[in-house]
């Protein structure tokens, strides 16, 4: 579910200097610093497995978790052990610094000095490599809280899609907030919002050893600031709830309790999730409070002239989209289809327009439906939420899979491989493998899947696709997977 404000259009007269710097810094850190994390992770895991520490430490881990009362974690890891997913267990062990300290004490008491010295040296070297991962070295970990990590965690991300998704929402809301409150105030409020979001997450569980990374808490503060600067003015929002998308207008501040409530509900209803819901809620609260305090201290905090300028004038594309959604709300599907085609002629095949066309043809059972789906699958450079919707059309239309030629299928597979669960990309690889695809780009797709499964700790699939990549590289194509 997505609800974002879209009242203001980008305006170079109010250039978002700080926003640009924040986005650039996030991207540079990801490319030049975090890009080495995968190699470090694999180096540490492989060294741990080669040293055969897991058979020695697994019984100790079971006893430790029982003593700590962490039965749920023990049950989960035991299941991994039965399924021989040893990499997931090794990752947990290397992440758990308290357990490592416990191991050190046990080894010191039970091993002779020479054996202990050798174990400690080899084990510490592996632990040092693992601890150098960006999320562990500079993420926000409640059990090992550091003030500096309140800042550094805001500029780290768990993957390319995490980064792109966060920067997408930051840009949507950030440029208007910076224009409304000024460059330096925007920067300081952004960072303070991130601090508050981090502290909200830490306070929820001071014993947590899971590192928090990402700008989403600070971005939540920016979204709240967007609503706070408009206060009770009616502004435009874009929504995407399940299969329903469109625009509506509402008093800005009335949406803020919805944002906060949604995150609190998610926190209590989905406690096992890796999403930092309380960080989001803390960011929303902090952003609203920051604007409120600032206005109490100085009524000129907000550039009212900017808020009033062109507020009621939407650009042509937004107006056309609004007309399309009004037609859909009235079930005037034929008229909506006509409007969509006219908009595509003017603006090209954007994902939103192409998706609406596919859905309208599906409803009307139009002859152009298969071709419209194939054209949708050929769109490139999509946002994370767009890829998730695109994946659904892939699963809904298995009869059209074979109509994609090899280059088209490879391009689509590359996009699907960035999803958290790249099942659609696996299906494309299987299809191309059955075709005996000989394109070098097919090997790149398989290697990308191999890396994706390595990053998520799915050792069996990582091994499976690594073997296929090696087979394709050596020219020993068998056509089976």
C-alpha cells in the first residue's frame, strides 16, 4: 500500500541543492563502499566452512540459545540444519557477537593454551572480516549502541532495490520540503529526523543484535514535514492499494495519523518482519514536531509564497491521468481506453499508462491484450513497486511466456532478478535453458541470479545456478535445469 503526496511539481527556481547532495552521497557510498560487502561476506563464510568450525560450534550454539530462552531462534536454526542450509546458520553465528564472547570463554576454559591460541587466531580473523561488512561496522545495532551509528546508518542500504526505493520516495517529497523551509533547515531536519527514527527503533528492543540500515526513517520525517508545511490545505495524493490506483485530495495533516497508525499496526501485527516499522513511525512523529517547533519559534520558517504558487495547476500529464482515473471510477472503460491511448501517443509508454491499458483490455477481452502484455514486459528501468506489479502480470499470463524472444526474455529476467524472491527470473532462466539459448547475456543473467541467492543466504540455489553458469561458460549446454 502506497500513499504519497504529489501536490508540487519540480521547479528549478527552487533547486533542491541539499536533496541532490543527500541522494548523491547515498549512491556514492553504495557504489564505492558497500559494493565490496558481498565479497567480504563470501570470504568470511567460506573461511568459516573450510575451517570446519560449524560442527564444533553448533552444539555450543544450541546450548547457548536454550540458556538464553531463544527457543524460536533455536527451532528456526534447527530446521536449517536439517535442510543442510549451513550457510544460514554460519551467518547467524557470525552475527551474534554475544555468542562469540561465550565461545571465547568456553574455549579458554576447555582447550589447552596452544589449541586455544590457534582457534582464537583463526576464528578472530574470520570474525574481523565479517565485522567489516558495512551494515555491521556502521549500522545501528541496539545491543552495541554507538552515537555515530545514528548518523552512519542513514547512508547505508541493504541492496540496490532498497537504495532505489528510498531515493525514489525521498525525491518525490524532498524537493518541495526543501523549497518550503530552506536548504540548511532541510538538511538539519532530515538528519535529526533520521536520529529520532533510529532511536525509536533502538528503544523498541535494546537487546537486538540486528543492525538497522537505510534512510527510510529520515525519509519518513521528510514525508511528515511535507504534510506539516501544507497543514490543513487540501493537497493531491497518489495512492496504490492492492489493484486500485489513482489520485485524491485531502487536508494534508489528516494523512499524518494514518501514516503513523499504519506503521504501528504493522509493527504489532507482523513482529517477525525485517522492516523497521517503529523507525518509520518515529520519523513521521519527528518530522511533524520539527516543523511545529520551528513555526512556533519563527512564523517565517515556511515559504508561503512557494506553497501558494501554482498550487491548483497540474501539468498536462497529471491532468490526463486524472481524467483516466475519473473514467475508471465511472466504469467508462471504453472512454478510459481511448484516453490511455491518447496519453501514450503524447507521453510514450510509461509503466502506469501501459498497465492501465493491459487491465482495460483484460476486462474487455480485447484482441490486443496479448500484445499489450508483451509490450508491458519490454519496458525498462522500472521502480521497485512497478517491478512487483510487473511480476504479477508474468504469473498471470503463462501462455505468453514463449512469445518473448531471447533478448526480450533476458532483459525481463535481469529486472526480475533484483526482486527479493526472484521466482519469475528463475522461470525465465528455465525457459531459456530449454531453448538452448547461446547468448552471452544469458550467462550474465544466470550469474546475476547466483549472486542474488548468495546475498540472501540460499546456499542450495546459489550452488545450483553457479553450476549452471559454469556449465554455460564451458559450452556444455544440456537444456535441463
